[in-house]
C-alpha cells in the first residue's frame, strides 16, 4: 500500500465518519415541525395559565414559600402555628381547613362536632391511661 492509497482510504474513512455524525445529529435535533408543535403547546399552556391566574385573582404561588430560601420562609398566620406557609399565608394544615370551610360553610358545625367528639375520645383515653397508672 503506497502513500497515495493510504491517503485515499483515510479520506474515505473521514467522509464516512462525517456522514455518520451528521446523521446522528439530525436524529437528535427536533425537526422544524416538532419545534412548531412545541411552540403551539407552550402558547396554549400560557393561555391556560393566565386564565387560571385571572380566575384565582393573582398568582397563587406568590405568597407561598415556593422558591424561597429557608431563611426567608414565611410562617403560618394562624395563632400559635409555626409551620411554613404553603398558600394564602397559611401552612398546609390551616390552608386545608380554610379551604374546607370555604367549600362547605354549612358543615362547619358538623366538623366542629366531629373534632369535639375526637377530643372527647382522646381525653377519655388519657383518663383511662391515667387510671391504669394509678392501679400500678
Ligand atoms: Zn398553621
């Protein structure tokens, strides 16, 4: 094999590599059609999002701790609660309570009765435990 042949086969090899690379890159890149589809989907998501934000009267995420550093996390506005804010200035528990109240204002008494019954049951259990201790 002389230098000329070697150069030719090298050239062929390089050409083959270039072709293969180009094919691989073309496969990885999204086509123009795909990009257009993505753009349309993004736009529709933007429209939906702005619609939701308008309905909810502002950005619901703005007052939460989302994206806040631990040092600047806000604390639940409910008295005696030190949990971090999730939404509307409340921790997840108080926010969920508030939401339940909002959705079913009439069942508030029912819910109170339920928690009252729970508390009664708890105090009963505590008393029973205390009695158990006394008998020891
Ligand atoms: Zn709370």
